[in-house]
């Protein structure tokens, strides 16, 4: 049986009304765009946080290195543990360090007055996506050239969403981290006492 002309007309009118109806179109369009928007938003936030954390590590390193620059560390007999605690106290706003967590590595090396710092000591200690740096501490003498370097293994979150600024990888290429580093190089002031 053939449909009547009036029922076809009614069906055509209903379809035209449905096509012209724009209610809810913004919600549908947002549902298409939302995942990309949120991934981009989280990537921007994580990048900003990494830069902010890097700046805090840089400031804390320079402030603690000043204790050596001005002979305060030498005159007070500061040990490696005390120096690490000083750096940790300066960066603990964003970083977890000390105790059982070994995410913060501090390297202090001293060189004879006027000696150049070897390029091997300036290289970033990453091999095959694994951090290979070891803590070191040398008490400098007045006039020595000193290199203070700090490293922190910063965990990343957004890497699972396709945005990857990691330079350290865990077993199986997972557990992404970014190695943050800060350096201070200076010549220790002559001892005024």
C-alpha cells in the first residue's frame, strides 16, 4: 500500500523542522572539541609547572652555593648531609627530598684556582633514558673554582595523553620523568679571617 500524500508531507515537514532545530548543537560541538581542549590545557599546565619547578631548583641551588662562595660552609665545617639539607629546605615548596626519597642529587666539585672545569663535569648525566648521576661533595678551599649541580627527577602526568617532554624513562619505557638540573659555578672568595 502506498503512503498518502498528506503523510509524506507531514514527514517532510518534520524532517525539515528537525534539520533547522539548533537546540543542543553547542553541546554536541563541545563534546567533539572537549578532549582536545583538555589535553592541550593540561599540557600547558604541566609545561608551566616544569618551568616553575626548574626555576625554584635554580634559585635554591644558587642560594645554597652562596654559602660556599662566601666561605660560610668552610668556616662552619658544613658536611655533605648539612649542605643537602640546606638545599632541600630551600626547594621543599615543590620538591620531595631527603629521607627515603632520593629524587634530589647534589654534586659539588672543587678545582684548583684558575683551572678550567672539564666538559665531562658539565654534561647532563643521562644514558639511554636513565639518570646516571651520583652525589658528590668536596669542601672547597678559598680561591678554588667550584661547580655545584643539582638534579631532580620530576614526575610527569600528561605524557600518557601524547604530550611528552620526558627525558628519563623507567623500565619498559614507562614512568616518564623530566630531569631538572641547576648549576652554579664560581670562585670561592679568599678567606678574610
